[in-house]
């Protein structure tokens, strides 16, 4: 809940409350980021907030002190710190007064003294007017003398080093970046819906600063590419429903009939449960348009790989890896990565590696009986992670696809060491398969603090993962899937692609020098070679 002050077009965050029994450490981040996004869209100039002090001289209770530090650390991750050199912290009673923090909501402009004075007067009058005297208010307001207002130096979070732009070690050919705009039309504003448009902007803005990419013009592909992977009835249903929705209220499934192919329900709303696997993937007027363009993004990037690009990144939204041949769900409508992998498979064998936190049940379903596309997935164990019904280790494929599906379910709180060890097993299987192309379903929900995941990977972990992927030296298509903490999206994307780029640079340097060093490099142990053959576990 926040209070809006129309006099200064700014607000005061009153509280964010999370039920303690809810599992996952990223819910608060998702709520705060959604608040920021809402206020930016409303044209707000800024958001003030109060946090009790982290000074042990003022807070004697160690438990309360630690809680205060956690809150200040939380906001510092967003670059938000206490205003200093004022008397705002003057106690009203026996308890210490809070610090006042300010978020400029991305305007990147200094907080002027006059604006801060008006804000402080409004906060003290409207929130504390029944407790403090007019003299107290004026004393605090007059204590704000610096212009612009100053903020406390970072105390808990290391200053982010801006992504460097390569100079003497530029890539031989930049990575391709493909993105669309129609995803902006698809915005579900219902409570708790974390798959929102700001995800794409957070990644795109961060990657454009690295100097690793050039943007590629988006191409349009026909529906036949979707029908090559998805059942025609599913495609027709999503299209018809979305085109005929007249209200702003999206359609959620609420009845889940037993799937009998010969007897689907006739009512279009009831049919949602026939085609959808969950209760949180609604259809709205723009879902079909956004989903179709996400497919175009993936296919445009795949075409870049066919044209000789070493790495192409499809910044898709909505994501796709939960969409099965005959059903949709998990924020996904069409399986972008699977459609692109099928497109590439006409030219050569494809390995599709899913490193989103959640199992790619849709991708597995689509290729489960095929041997030309090897599917592998590292994910939270389905005993505790969505989608719950697939992703077990004994699901290895059927018929011609027997042995060409590999799942690596991992426990809660999986750390970097266990994750990289497991990833190396998947890489060994890819090397054994000898694909022509590599497709990566990339999710940043494996990072610590995502509201939908429980792993604890860091930005540095993502760099190592990118490095390991790049060391495969395969033409690589990367398709964006999940990740719902905006800080993680910004940090994780930069680190991942810096790792990919480092692998490209190292490969070029080794080729130039005519040397091959199999020792540890960049924190990753390289496989040994005997008699010219790679030795894999």
C-alpha cells in the first residue's frame, strides 16, 4: 500500500506484506517491482519509504536490528538508500525514528531540496500529524539544507561495475539480438501475475550497453510453422477466443474436463480448461498477437544461425517451453524454442537444452518420440516445482525417441557447485549426440530471489553457465523463457552473455596461437583429451 501526494506527484510506500508461510524469497521483490512499474506508468516523480535504523547504538534488540538491516539491504539492491544530513530521524517517543529513503523511479535526476522539503512536510502532517507538533515538523523540514539532497553511501551491496564494451578483444561477429513490440500489448494486470512487459525492457536495455549485440530486423513467418509443432485445434482455439474477447477481463480456465479427443466441450470458456494445464495462464484480446510475434522472434533468430551467426538471442515474450503440442500453460501459449528447433532440424541434428528453473514439459512432449532433436532439462524437482507432473529422471523418450530425452531434476536451494556439476553431465550427453545446432531455453528464475524458484545461483554463476555453453563451439540459438525478478534479469543476462562472449574470444585466441590449453580457465575445468578424443564422464 502506498499513499499518493498529488501536490508533488509522488508517493510514500506504507508497507509491503508477505505471509511468512509462503515459500520463496522473491515475492517481495516482485511486489516492489510491480509497484515501481505502476507508478512509472502513472507518471509519478518518485516514491519515498521509511525503514527503521540499522545503527546498533539505536536498536539494542539484535533480532530487530537484523530485520532492519535486511530491509535496507533489500532497497539498496535497487540503488535506494537513506537520505542523510537531516533531522528526519529525530525520535517522536522512546523508540528510534525511521530513515527516509527515496526512489526516483528511473528518472536519474537529483532530488532537489525544495521538492524534498514539500514531501517531508506532507509525510509528517498526513502520517504523523496526530503525534507531532507543528514546531517539530518545521524543525525537520528546515534541517534539509543540501541541494541536491544527499544519500548514504552503499553499505550492503557492492557497486555494480558497468558492463564493459570490448575494445581490443571484440568479437569477430556480434551476437544477433531479435525482439518485438507486440508483447507490450499483452499485459495481465491481475494480482500476482509476474510475467509482465517490463521483463523484456530490463534485459534489452542491459544488453545494449555491453557492445556484444547488433539488432536484427524482425521477420514475419506464417502459421504453418506453428502448426508444424502444435495441434491445429489448439492454434485455432487460441486465435478465435482472443479475437472475439470484447472486454478487458481475460478468460481463465475454471473447469478441467478429462481430455477425450473426440468430445471437447462446446462452450469456448469451458474449453479453456480443455486446452490449458493450469489456472494462471489467461487468454486476453492480445495474447494471440503477442504469442505469434514471439514465434516470429524465435524463427528470425534461428534464421540468423542458419546464415552463419554464431550466437543469436531471441528475446521472446510470452515464453513458450510449457506449451505442449495440444495444450498451453505456465504463461506460455506457443512453444517458441520447439518451433525454432524444428525449423533448424530440417538442416541438421539439434540439441535443445532447457536451463529455466521449471521443467520444459511442452518441449519434452513435442520431441518425446523423435531422435533428431535431443532434449535435456535442468530444473527444480517436480516433487516441489511447477509443472509437478513431468520432469522426472526416468522420462527418457519413447519409440524412436527412446534415450533422446534427459531430465536432471534438482533439489531446492541448489547452489552453483551442484548446478554446474549437473550441467556438465548434460554437456557430455550433447557432445556424444554431436548436434549441428544448439538451442538453449534460457531462464533467469534459477537465480537467488526469483519469486517462482528456489535455486540460489548468482550473476557469476550465470557467467560460468554462459562460458560452458560457449565452449561447445556450436551455432547457438538462445530463446528467452522465465525469470521474474527484474534485478536478476538485468544482471543475469549481462553475465550470461559475457560468458558466451569470453568463450568466443578464447576460441579465437587459441585458434590464432595454434595452442590448446585444457587446464582450468575462468573457473571452469576443461575436459582432458587423449589421442585426440575428448574424455567425458
